[in-house]
């Protein structure tokens, strides 16, 4: 089954305390290629390596690392090899960080010393998730431990009402995005929106946790309170008929519903995709703002404020923003309005007050 986006999200969210979990993942992905691999990592130290390929005269060392400063880790490992690695010719550096061509300088440094550096980064894992049963099983274990709880925490895959707070807005984005991707349909906007909102009302449901028709009515009525209940019920019933079997399951005996397992998994993938886009957006903001030399807490606070300014600006544009997105047109930037919003938010933002104080 496809779950590469959740897997990527899980890898991206690994922390230093997850070193043992990452070691198990790396070993599962490497064992087919290196069947004699044995892990040697421990929290107290491992003489510069986290695993080695056992042989009479070891020439290949493996290192698993979840450190964000991967360049420093590789440099430290090179120094450790110089001290402790007699006979070592190859280091396979396995990391959850995205490195790609950025690792060329480190490879050249190893090569200048007669050594070979082979970097297996985040993309290496994502590209090989379906390589074997063992890689799929290891990926699923990481997804269930890291990604799924994160998505539930953000309120996208867990059912806790349909009031449109910030978390519910994220959930709405996921469901509307999935509905918009259904290119095989020629539905009008009303049908698309009601299909999406019915699915959203059923999120978190399964065959053992079903939701009654009346509860679906009530949840959507709470969300769309300006609409007459009778009209809403007609649209909801029509959407249920369209979605039954394809995305939702109807238990006629007690008139209850739940999402199909396949569709629930698709939702998690789309939710992971949105979360990864959000993180990419945050990284892009951080790269555009000169935060050099600032403590990490202050940097995070500034990034949060910039995001709040952008979200407020887009929210105020309302229909203009939605129309531009639907038509895939660029949205004109109103610099004076952005400046006004920024000034207003900076005056009331407690984070900025703490920073300036």
C-alpha cells in the first residue's frame, strides 16, 4: 500500500531520543544488501560508529545519525576513524536528514584521505520503502509510532468536532484537496464541497467506531450554521449516496457510517503531504529572514510571527484568495495591507513583547 508521505513525515520528525528506533529502521533497510551487518550502538558511545560490518578484517563501517548538523557528525566520524579505524576503507553514513548533493564536499574530504563515504539519506529510505517485506514492516512501525500520532495531534485524522478552529482548517484543507484531486468527476462546486465536508465529518471513524446519520447532520450543521437544516440534510444525504462504497461504508441496520479503510489511509497520506508542505514553508521563511546568530527560541518565535502575518493576510483576502487558488492564478501582493497587518500583530504579540523586553 502507498504510504511514502507518512513515512517521510515520520523520518523527518525523528529526534535524538529516537536513536534506537532509527537504528532498527536502518538495519532493516540495509540487511538485504549487507546480511552480516550487526548493530553495536549504545547511548554511552560507540567509538565513532553505530554499527559495523563484521568480518575478519572490518573495512566497512556504518553510522546511523539523526543529528540535524550532519556535516559536523561526519567530520567527527572522520576524526574517529583516523584514531580508531585501522583498516577501514568505507563509511556508510545513514541519516534521516535530506542531504543529496550537499554531501559532495564531505565525500571529497574522505576521498582525499583514501577513504570512501557513501551517504544514505532521507530520500534513500523513501525510495526503498517497498523494496521488501522487511522494509515495509519497518516503515509501518515508524509510521504508527511517529507520523500517525503527530497527525492526530494536529486534529486532521482524529474526530473531535467540526468547529473551524486552526486545526480544523488544516483538516478542511486536506479533505478539500483530496476532493479536488478527483479529476474523474465533473461535479459542480456544491457537490464537491459537500462530499468533502461529509468525509471530514466521518474522520476518525472505522467499522468499530461508526457515526450515526444524525451525528453527521449535527456536526455539519454546526460548521455551516447559516444554512437551513432541511437544505443541509438534502445535500448531505445526496453526498452520502455518492460516496457509499467508494469512500464510506453504510451500515443500514442502524443507519451508521464510517470511512473505508482504504480511504482513511489515503487521508493520512494527504494529511502527511500537507504537513510536509507546512514544514517546507516554514523552512523557506527561515531561509528568507536573516536569523544568523540568534538563539533558536528567538528564531522560532520570529518564524511563527511571520507565518501568523501571512495567514492573517490570506484570511482577510477571503474570496479573492480562494478564486486565485481555484484558477491557479498568482495572487496580487498588497504590500500596504501586509505592512498594516504586521504592525497590528507585532503590537499585540506576546512573543515579540518578551523578545523586546
